[in-house]
């Protein structure tokens, strides 16, 4: 029988990884290639075979294409899956399958309506080792399950990595957490309840702890792209234990229970096996995969949706446009550290003609820190104690030069901020501040436009009764966005 012909959509890292095996395969071949950059597609085709095309429609409808493999970033999966279905081409799409369960459900429904094969490229479950572990569990080889531990965490997010880009669905959960959740799903089914706590920064999750509650046991999962914890899956039962190192591509597993068994294989050629199995299903005329079922793909997407809901993680592509564009009204203030606070106050008051709008002391800061700690049920930060000795000392002074526009002067003993226009100068700039009318709407707008990586501290109420969100520019210059309230000190004084 002739080799199965694949069209590759996307030529990134995962496409190169799979193509290395397909190129040497006895069962599969690449016959068409498309990438958003044509030159990259040309180089890919020259290396792995097939012909590069300038449009995706030409690639998926090229002669001898029997199936399409989508290897783009996950934010683009949906639109290209849809394009393939509309052209009645079978699809194997990389994980994570789509942005969320709703989009996946819509696409599976469309594929069923059009009679088109659609499956997720979840290579783990084309692996004999994974399926042997599933057999151990289903046959009760370790008795009744009492505990499950899953870890998948490596410091892989650096620089401008896709993993740190919310526009491209970066983060730990959808990139590697999907493997751990899917492993639990395949072995134990959907959990009764999920608890998730994550480390979300600048629009992506750097890691999370996910507890999946089943009848009689909890699967405790740790995922991360910022910490080195390794990769393992351990199942403990009343009669023994199953250990699977590097579970998502495992070549070995150890079971010690009512009997003992070691599984040893190889993850070499695992991608080729995935493509061969998928090709066989397509040629058989199936419209749904028996191995990577739509039901389990959808169930895993729902689990990840629930984790993201609990973390408050929403991607820019999931956000609707605001009916009104939020514009910056103007500069609220510029902040400076001062060597001699009283001298600086006198300068702006007596020389430049500003007026002193309001002052906050270190005592105000101490009270605010204690209040916030109490609300969280925590102890106040360690630096509160030395600050208490300075309770009556001025900390921040707002000098007004026009309505709602200020210079903010700080007194911070023995400290200078590192961000200074010129370290040799006495001038010690700390930040600038911009004013908007609706900070929540402005934040949503920033997120939709891909600005999540520039948010340092999310919206909170300041000491001055003003809403504030801290950001930085590409050079690292800090600034804040403020929304005045009717009781803002900037409005009514103090």
C-alpha cells in the first residue's frame, strides 16, 4: 500500500520534530507544506519532502493529500481546522486542541455534520507504555487507588518565548499541564471536583497546583514552566504502586502490586506511530478516532477551562471588544525620590508655584499594610516594624501644578531607585502616572491588545482612595494607570 500523504500546516518546532520521523517512515510522507512565511515552507519541504505552497487552500487541496496536520500555535488551531473541514480534508491537530471547550465542541459538531475526520494529536496515548499503565489500573493490579501524584515542571520559559505570550496561549497549563490532566482522565475518568491555584503573571500561568477529586482519592498535580521539579506520575493503591517517570512520553513503567511487572519500550518513533494510526483510521473511513476520542478531548478541554476559571486566566482572543475605546486623559503625576523632602516641597511651592494638595505618612502606609494582611489572614510584612518607628514622618507629598495634575515627592531614607535618567545627577525619577476614566475597561483593552506581559501589579485601591494598576514599558520604565474616585485625595485633598 502507498504511503499516506500529509499536508503540513505550520513549520515550527513541533512540526520539525514530527517531520524527522515522518521523513523516515515506511507508512507516511509529507506531500504539501504551508507556512505564513513562504521561504520557511520552502526550506521545510526541501528538508523533509513535499512541495511548498503559497496559500493554505492550495496546500490542503494539493494532489495526494489525504490528511492535514496542523502544527501552528494554539490560538490559530480553530480557524485552520475549520478551513480544512470546509474543504473536506481529514485533520490531525496538535494539542492543546483549541482555546477552550466551546470552540472544540463547535468544531467537532461541524466535522460530524460535514462527515470529516477530526482528531487531536495527543501522542501519549499512541504509546504502549501508557496503555499498559491503563491496563494495570483497570485490572486492579494495585488494589483500590488511594493517592495519585503527578508532576511536570521544568524552567522552560525564557525571554520572548511563546510560553510567555498570552496572545499565543502561553503558560504551563495548556502546554504541559494538558498531559497530566489527560493522563488522569484516561486512567480515572472526569473528576467529581477540581481545585486549582496558579501563579499567573502578565497574562500567562507560570505554574499551578491542580487537585482532581475522585471517589476515594485525590490526584494531586503540579505543573510549571518556571521551576525545576521534574516529571513523574505515581499511583498508590491498597496493594501496591505504579511509577511512571517522564509519563507523557514514557518508555518505562514499574508496577509492584498483586504481582510485579516492569514495562520497557522506546519512545523512538512514537510520533510516526501516531501518524500511522491516524492514517489507518482515515483510510478505514472513520470520522472519529477510536484512540484519541472527541469525548476525551472535550473532557480535557473542560478540565482546563475550569482550572483557568479558578485562576482568572482569560486569553486576549476570548475577550470581546468594548463598545467604547478607553483613552488616556492625560498625565496624572510624575514621581521623584528626594534627598531632602522639605527642601523639594519648598522648591515646588515657592519657586514653581505649586500647591501642596495632600501628604501621606509612613504611619498611613503601616496601617494600610496591616489592614491588607488582616483581610488575607496573614502576618504583616517584616518591614512594617521599622516603618512604625517613622509613623509621623512624611512619605509621599502631592504637589499640584494644575487641576488633578501633580508632582509626587517621596522620602525614602538611605534608598535611591535604580531607574534614574543619569546616575550622576541628583534628579531621581521613579515613575510617571496616567489617568483614565474607567480603569477596569482600560485593563481589558490592554489585555485584548496583548499588553498582559507589561502589567506588573493588577488593579487595587491605593492609600489615596484612587484605583491604580502598575505597568512598565519595553525599556522597563515603571508607570501607573490611575482612576480617580469621588473621594480620591487628588480630587478632594486630605
